C-alpha cells in the first residue's frame, strides 16, 4: 500500500514538474511515469524496511 501511495504522489509531482517547465501533454505523461516508477520503488523499499522492523 505504501508503494502505491508513493507512486501516485510521484506521478503527480512528475506531471507538475513537466507542466512548470512548459512541457506538452506527452512530456507530462513521461515525467509522471518516470517519477511514479522511481517513487514507487522507494515506497517498496520503505515498506520492506517497515515490515522487517515490525517482525
């Protein structure tokens, strides 16, 4: 669940970054995908760390 939330937040930040840089719609989609994947991976590792610490 944490990874999913991180991915959604990352996608929103990526789209916002591309919009600020005057990017087209395709630029916003590409940034959203890239940031979403990166943040999702970070969230995955955070979730694994939290799970390991609670056991």
